[in-house]
């Protein structure tokens, strides 16, 4: 078995903490570094159902993308903002969260996303490295690319605007990247896949001839989770790394 600290150190090799953006709170957030890990659960978020899942499977470590603690906690009590932190501490479950550093890192969120959609990374989308740009092997109609996105990202639905162009050179940014559509245009992209896109970004993209696709925050980031689990399993064969089966896309469509 490995310790929590050893697993954290390996994660920092994959996604160094110094890559995280200034607002972020990635890192080893809860637990004792010397604690031995027999089973670990990976999930995009640490929710109450995920904590119950970890407890049921006997996991003593949860590894997530989104940080559990983002603001100063003034109290740790049930039914409050500190409830999940309290619960993890009570049950002896450690938490490691790798957020924007995993977005930016090589083979992180965005490299996994663009490969899944059929392109290899050619360059970063923006100055922070939080997106990727690549070219599909062959041009395809937007309708076919939309079907590919929905299927491969296991999304319940997509929001998009048709910029009037076929799909060949694409940009991606897992999570909230609607404001970076201008960078996609500057990089010569005809299509941009991200999430949390605002109305005016859709309006501007349509007028400027960019296919803009909002494929959901969860769906554009979650593909990295099984990839990360496989990498950790290879690094620590004596530890069982499982991907959450209870955490799914939060948004539904009526």
C-alpha cells in the first residue's frame, strides 16, 4: 500500500501545484499524510453521495478535480458549508483536489478532452494554458461533430450556435471557458467546445462565424477522471483506485 502523501506526491508530478491559478485551492486538503491507502475513490466533485460511496467501498481517500474547500470555513457543523469537511474528518477519509493545475498540465483535463474529440494538441488556447487547439484528421459537418460530442462526452444535451462553417480546426476548454471564444478565433479555429457559455458569447460567436458548443461543465471535465485513475493504478498497483459511480451530470433537460 501507499500513503496519502505518496499518492499526493505522484499527483503533483502529473499536475504540479505551481501551475494552479491564483484564485484556486488545489492540494492535499484533508487528512494525514502518513495514512496508508487501501482504496481510493476518484470523482470530479466531492458531494455527500460521493462521500457515502467512499465509505461504503471502504475508501480512505477521495481524489477530486474541484476543491472541497474554496473559502475560509468559520465553523464545521452539520447542515452548513463545512458539513462535508466535518464528515470526511470524522470518517478518516482524506481529500486531495487537483483543479486548475490539472486543467493546465500536460495530459490533464484539456489534453484528454481534445483527444477524445479526435484531435491532438497543437498549442494552448490562452496564455494560462487552460485550453487546447488541434486539427481533426478530416473536415466534418457540424451536425456530425455535435453528435460526436454528445456521444463521447455522454452529455444529455448540447447548447450551440452554428457559425456556418464545417468542423476541422477545433479549440477546447474543459469547464467554464465561454469568455475565451475570441482566442479560438485568433487561433484560426472554426469550432470551440467548452461550457457555461453566456448568451452574449453565443451571439458574438454566431456573428463572427465560430461554431460555439456548450457541452456542460461536468461532461467536458469528467473524461480526465478515469484516465487519472488508470495512471494511478499503474503507479500504485497495491492500491485500488475506483471512479465514482454515483456522480453524474447535474443538469437535466426538460
